C-alpha cells in the first residue's frame, strides 16, 4: 500500500530559484550563466593546449592554471547557486515524510543552521584572505602561484570564496525569514 503525498509537496519549477530565495536568488540564478560559460571557456583552453602541445610541440605556460582557476570559481559559485535553487543534499527519507507545517519548521531550522555555518566559514575565509591579499605592512597584494607564469589566481580565488560565502550567509538569512513567514 502506497501513500500519495502529492497534496503535501506542491510541484516546483525546477528551472529557476525557489520563491523563498527572494530577489537575491533571482540575481544568483541570472549570474550563474557567467560561470557556466567559464566552464566552456576552460574546455576551449584545454582543447587549444592539446593541439598546441601535441600537434605543434608549442605548449603554453598559462593554460593549466587558467583552467583550474575557471573551474574552481565555477565550483565555488555552484554552492551558492544550489542554495538559491534549493537543490542541496537532504535526507529525503525523513524530510519527505513530514507534513507541510513540520516541513516548514525544518526549512527554517535548516536555513538558520546553514546560515550560521556559512557565516563561520566566511570568517575563516577572511582569515585566509588577510594572509593571501595583504602584505604584513597592510598593502593590498594578491598571493601569486609561484609558477613560470605566476598569476594572482590563488589570492583571487580566496577572495572570491570569501565573497561567495558572505553572499551565501545572506541568502540563508533570506530563506529562513521567508520560510518562517510561510512565503511560497
């Protein structure tokens, strides 16, 4: 005997952010295309590198670090993107069995806990950025890779991670507030 839970879980548009994500979720969703294009750009760089290295014996010194950087920022942004779309991992064995009121309470609690965790990670990222972006004298200078090309990618990705975690904290606050209000 199976139970029909269609009356408990309203259908959701999987093509965008959830309504509870608010204006910030809509902005995050729209900006996501930039990072998706970054992955495509990284693929094109890798194809170019293969052609240059194996067909012309003329490898570049920048392709590997650039593709790692582009993929890294896309991966970091992906966490924020999943937050706005409510596509993170959850234990549906329990969550799926909850009624609407209890599910809403769980959504509030989960959002508050995730927001606190994101805030703590933002603070930890700030500690990392303070070493990677500033000299001991306080001047702004991003950490470099130390390779032959020596880009500022290591410092830049640390700053980006901190910013994304800060935005994620705000997104979880918005989610908790809207879940608590019962906004759909």
